[in-house]
């Protein structure tokens, strides 16, 4: 597997939704110093999207340790980011906070406010995954969760109705090519059905941008965003061709979730963690599948970390839970639950992963497909602490075009002005 293949991912801003689940277990402090007067510990963990941390999985930790867990989940990482930086170092965060890879470099600026992982967990991840969470003083302050190699998820019934290939091998052949070819197929689908093929224009932007090594800044800090011809080309292609072929500008809205079942779109660029999102929002739809293909080769979207704020009330117990959740056994359980592709070396090399299938996606060999997709990634985009704000602003530019608020050139000019003002 190409260790350079995975670094960062993309997010889109959406409404916040959360749920809290208290998983009770036996009493006792499991050897930690964080127990309350009654000898029990209750940990809080805050994630977003779907990490695969089901009630049942967290209950296993409670049963093993006697430590209770309350899980709060945001709809997507933009909400988590706002909360994280508003409270980091000031109190009020969960005992464990998930950080998405697009803004993880931003979080690493404050590594002194995060608890250090024990030496016993070092070396369990892909080299680049661990290196990104190690600060200048050699402190490992993030527990790697998943990575996001991408395939193509699609509705086989809708493809067939449009006269397109609908079996996974045929779909892989159909889409084998660059982004222009991907959008040519989208044109064919729209001509046959009158509906857009793609779920979101900004997902196409993200897919293209994740194949560019230097996007908005260079490693010496030089800002190249508005002068980078690769970014200009990506924006123009999305504005001209993806916008008219997409059902939505961005993801994570209520309508976007509902459309996974109602057929408003037929295809999504699909990292492993998206499998759980689709199944969770279209549980009774029997026609979703995944093909071993991605425009222009390979792409990685996603990958997160668990961090422990150093001022939390239950630091030692939180370190224990973060260690447990990112161990190979639990990474494989999370993959089974939500498709979150493991970053832990032992899990990546396991026969269990190689043979993994997904019943919802027509028994697709998802372990094999996503492993192949991981090997296809050849570019690891450089993303510094400012990446999120530049990329979010460019996504907003695409949204303005989609919504008809500004034309293509005007919206680009607005983005340029925003970048220059940052």
C-alpha cells in the first residue's frame, strides 16, 4: 500500500444533529484515577458522521472495564470543528474529541493542550498517519481512526433504467477514465433520465482537489491558492460540468440524506465511511452497489483522529478508551459497522479485511475493493493549518454558482477576494 496515499479529506457545512447514549456497565474504576465518589467513571466521546462506534461496540468497552460511555455525534465535521476550537484549552469539550483530517493540522498547532498517547500504542498505524499526529517535541497526541480510499457507489436499478452498465465490473469499465470522462457519463445519464447522476457538485470538487499535491499553500508557507492553475481548472470544470449534473451543491442536508432512498441521484464518489451513511439513510433500498473505480485513478477522502483534551476530568480513562477503539480488533468492527477503512497496520494486513463483504451493497467484496482503491492513490495533498478555510471558501464559490447567486467568473472573483483577505 502506498503510504503517501492518504493524508487529508474534505468536509461540507451542514446542520448539527446529536444523540447521547449512556452505556451502563459494572462499577469500578478499572485502575484509573478519574473515578468519582461512587467509584464509577463516565466518559464522554464526541464524533461526527459515522465512525462505526455503535451502542453495542461501546457497551463492550463498558463490560470489559466498568467505565461508562456517553457518545455525542455531530452530523458532519464542520460542526465539530467549530465546537472544538471554541472550547479547546477553555474547558467544556468531551473527554475524547474526534478531529477530521482536513483540520487536524490546525489542531496540531495546539498540541500542548492535548494529552500524549502512551508509548505502547506507537507504531500501530501507517507511518504517515502517526507522523501527522506527532508534534515537534515527539509527542503523539492523536489516535488514528480510519482512512478514506474511494470507489464509486451507485444505484444499479437507476443505471439499468438509463441504459448504462449496472453490474460492478461493467460500471468499473464504464467509468474508467479521467474527470472529463466521468462527466461525459453523467451527461449520458441526464440525457436518458432527465435527472442528475451525481449527488453533489462539491463532492466532485473534493475528488479533484484531493488528487492535487499542492493546492492552496506550499510547504514553505507560500499561498498559491488563487494563482494555482490546477485549482482554477478544478473549479471551472466543476462549475461548468458538475453543477448541471448534480442534485445538490453540497452534502449533509436533510434532502441529500433523503435522496439516497428516493433516487434523485444515482451515483456518489464513495470512501469506505460513506457506506454506513448510505445504508443508514436508505435501509430499505436494495439497489446500492459499489464499483472498483475512481476518476483519474485513485483518491482518498477522509480519515480522522481521536484526541484527548489535557484539561479533561478523565484523561487516563479517555486514553484507555481511545487506545481500545483504535486497536485492530475494534477498527475491524468499526469497518463492519460503517465501512470506516482501517489505518492500523495489523488490521490492514488481516485476512478478515481481505475477505470482508457488505450484505447491503449486494454482498460486494468491500475489503478487496477498498484495498485496491487504496493502492491506486498516488498523490498525498499537502494541507497545512489554513487548508480548511481556503477549501471551504472555494466550496462556497461552487455553491453560489449552483444556487445562481453568482455566475462562474464572479464567484471565482469573490473567492479570490476572500483568500486575499484571510
